[in-house]
C-alpha cells in the first residue's frame, strides 16, 4: 500500500461548525505533515508530526488543531473557521529515515467556509 | 534565508518534444536537497525526482532528468518526449535541513505546463 488517503474529499462548513479532516497511511512512515494550499499558490506547511509528536507548528491559528492518535493516522480539527481558511488541505507522509525521503501526498480535502 | 524561485508562470510544449522548467535556489547550508513535484488539476502532489547537494551525477527518473548546476544554484527539470498527461502544475522544492526524522520543504511558486497535441 503506497498511498495516503484523506477524507472527506470535499467539505463545506459554516463559521460556527466543528469538523475534522482525516489522513491515513500504511507505509510505516514516521513523519506526517499538514499543508494548506490556496488556488494557484504553492502548498504552505502548517504542522509536522515526527514519531507521533508535534515537531513543527508554523504559527497556525488555534482554530486549527492537529492530532496524531497513532503512527498511521493524522487528524486536523477545525473550529470557528473564517472564509479565508477556504483552501485545499493536503496531508503528506515520509519515511523519516534519510534526508532524501520524499513526501507522499494525499489527494487533499477541498474546504469551503461559508 | 532559503529561497526557491521559479520564474516561468506558464509554459507550453508540443507533444513528443522536450521541455525544461527552471528552478533556482538560494541557501547557505552546504547540505540540501531539491525535489520536483507534479500537481495535476485533481490536486494530488506527485513526486518526480530528487537531487542531493552532494550527488555527483544529475538525477534521472524515466523521462525526467534534473539539470543540476551547483555553482549557478539551479536545478532545472527536463521532461523528454512530452505527453498530454504531463499537463499540470510543477513545483520545485528545497529541503530545509533534516532533523528529527522529517523534511521541511520550501516550495517555489510553480510553473503551469500545457502540452499541445
């Protein structure tokens, strides 16, 4: 299994809703990442987990809350989002043993905040 | 600070011809790595090729090759024999160190490639 899966594919939510994005990989990778990508822009790193511990938080607003329940699963909890948070949210994973390990990306969740 | 520059917002190429996508970088770290990713309209980022700063030879992966010129700080992607399925956005990214078992990537702005029949 060489893929990263993300659910849901699309999500529409109001500013008062609470929702979660889910990411899963079964490649035994020890590093997992959340990116945010606005239209026609490159991905922007949000969070990195390494060996199930939060290693990087790129000054992301607290309305985004990551969680890594185990080495295969990564969640992103969303609460009180703003319309400008509408974007494609990409999850990625990497083996984490060598500096040349590439990141494998999931298909993303397209989020619309009304 | 590390920086990646892709100066071509859009490129087009005829099917079966070769095309070069430009990427320049800036870093003071002697150890670094450069990745190229393809992003079709579906959104998924697909890894294409990697070049390490200490690699002696240019990386190649099938129809993809990397023209790595260290002194010029450039890592251009060459796609040979273009196919219609190559139409996508292409991102160059640089690894910012490697610690704690993860790679932090800095992405360029991207180049949108259109392959014409």
